[in-house]
């Protein structure tokens, strides 16, 4: 098959460790992406409806969600970088080939993320200045979903070495896209529907802040709970579609692997619990921090289960095309790995400290007038 020849540089850490770190950081990246997508949906909903009804509380609910979007975007980007590094190290021969073929679309992600970032700042400013945030919010949502599309296209094309030669013969300019693969849309929709789940969980979490009014709290709880429950059901549907759209041989290979079976069950069990928790909080408009945190934790576990299963789809697909990720030469550099893990723990400590500082800080103004 058409994979470029083996990289002469051996891998600097055990493959299992890289895969573990890749899966953990990708689950975090997905969680951040999904909160971003869901928050944008809720901002548009509350801002559009709130202005229409003349409800200052509902517009304030949109502001509470919107003013956290720039920070969320930082998490999306920073949590995307580690899995990108592991992806290149473990699957470089596949991902570099697909990225070159759709080079223009792939590189456009950088500019689209910058545009998205700018729009998010404009969105916050618009709501703060009593203007409508609906148009800007919808545009930012479309761009965010478009970026996700490009990722799904590249992550699918990297698994299709059989079309690379033909695509390269067709154009060497990197101007083409990748269309017609039945697995791309289901996997993209899976993450986008996860946006409903995580956006809802995020709204439920924010509804527990002490300095918002009861009116804002109720809007966040009702919409957050309903969105989580709806998203959970839709995500299960998308997950079934992702699996059924895979070639028969890939499905059989995954089905015979205990790790992927367990991760599939983990996803299903935790997404159901998450949806039920959301439905409960939304229907009763009651929530508290333990409930909201439990929802976010079960939501994260569902993302982790899905990420491991997704890794299985990739490995089983590539294996059938002659690329065995476990067969690469490894020459572990333990002093560097040790230093990396030490810095990782220090970073977690700093994050915790920053969160504590934030907790003690004076509460920001969340209420906006019409
Ligand atoms: C608004 C911005 C972003 C959105 C909406 C987004 C969305 C997505 C989606 C939907 C996927 C899954 C694709 C699939 O498998 O079908 C994905 C994967 C990925 N994203 Fe993001 N992403 C964003 C920004 C970024 C950034 C800035 C980075 C890196 C700096 C990044 C790194 C990655 C990596 C490395 C993967 C795949 C990892 C793997 O397969 O091992 N993403 N992203």
C-alpha cells in the first residue's frame, strides 16, 4: 500500500504511553470543543429569544455563557496541541500524506480559528452593548462547525491510502477537498451532537454560581438540562451510525477486541447517565454543584470511551492496509519522559492554584440590561 517509507528516527517513548496520553488529551480537547459548540448554540438561543420577548434575565443568561467563550477557546486550542503532537509521532506517515493532499483546506484551519476567536470577542461586546448577538453568534457557530468538518475530513482521509495516489495525480496543488466517504459525516455529527450534551452540562454548572439572579439561573437550568438530554439521545444515534458506516472487516476486528468493546459500553453507560442527570435538572429546574460536577464527570467519561473506540477504528482500519502502529521502532528516553511527567504534574498544580485564585476573586457583573 502507499504509505511513505518508515521514519528513520525511533519513537522516544513507549507506544502505549503515547497512546494513553494522546487519548486523555484528545478526550479533554473534545470536551472543550463540545462545550464551545453547545455554548454558542445556547448563546444564540437565549439572546435571540430574550431580546424578542424583552426578557433581561434571558439576555443575561446569554451573556453569562458568552463571556466565558474566549477562555473556552484557549482550552480548545491548547488541548488540541498535545494530541496533534502524538498523532504526528504515531501516525505521521498517514496524517502527513492526507494533510498534503488537502493542504489549502488544512492550513485554512489556522485562519478560521483566528476569525472564530475574533467573532467570539465581538459577540461578547455586542451583548454587553445591548446589541443583538444572534448574527455574530450564528456565524461563529458555523465557522466552529466548519473547522470540525475539516478535522473530520483529514482524520478520515488519513485512513484511506488507496485514494491518495489518485488524488495526487488529480492535483498536486493541495486545493482539493475530500468528499463522498460515508464515514466522515457520522463522525463529525457525533462530536457536534456532543456539543449539545456538553453545552448543556456547562450551562447547568454555571447555573450554580452564587452571584447570578434566580431568573438567569432558571433559564440556564431549563435549557441546559433539556439540551443535555436531547444531545445524549442524538449522540447515541450518531455513535450507532459511526459504527454501522465502517467497512465490515473493521467492525469485525473491533468487535473481537476487548478494549474497544469495554470502551463502547463505557460510552453508552455514561452518556445515558449524563442524559438522565440533565433531564432531571432541566425538568425540575433544580441543580447543585455535586449534581453538575457529576454530570461533567460522566460526560467526560463518555468522551473518553468514544475516544478509545475511535482509536480502535483507526488502528484496525490502518492494520488492514498494512500499517501497524505497534510495529514501530522505539528507543525510550526515560530522563526526558520523567521530566515531561514532572512538568505535567506541576502544570496541574498551577491550574488548580489558578482556579482557587479565580474562586476568591470579586465576582464579575453578569447582568445586562436591554
Ligand atoms: C474551533 C476549533 C476546533 C474544532 C471545532 C475542532 C474539532 C475537532 C473535531 C470534530 C475533531 C474530530 C475529527 C474526527 O475524528 O472526525 C478534532 C480532532 C482533532 N483536533 Fe480539533 N478542533 C478545533 C481546534 C483544534 C486545534 C486548534 C487543534 C490543534 C492545535 C486541534 C487538534 C485536533 C487533533 C490533533 C485532532 C485529532 C487527534 C487524533 O485523531 O489523534 N483542534 N477536532
